[in-house]
């Protein structure tokens, strides 16, 4: 269920803040609104692309060999 504030706690989560400012912990539940789900999917796809790019950069320059 979307909430108006980030979820409490100290552990890692994957949360989506909607265009209306509500949060959904997307590693525990799906975004239900069709438009918000499309925005969330686009953000996740972009984040994965950034992670993959960083992995490729790390492979080229392992820690301690820069």
C-alpha cells in the first residue's frame, strides 16, 4: 500500500516514490497504478543500466589497479 513517508527501518529496501509523493516498497509489493508502474519500470531499467555500466568499469579497472 502506498504511504506518504519513506518506510521506517535500517535495512536495505527498494522503494518507489510516485509522482504524487507516495512511497511503495517495490521489493515487497508492486505499484498498482498503470502510469506509476510504467514510470517505476523505466526508473528501474535505467538503474540497472547504470549498475551494469559500473560493473563493466570495475572489470576494466579492478580495485587496487587504477
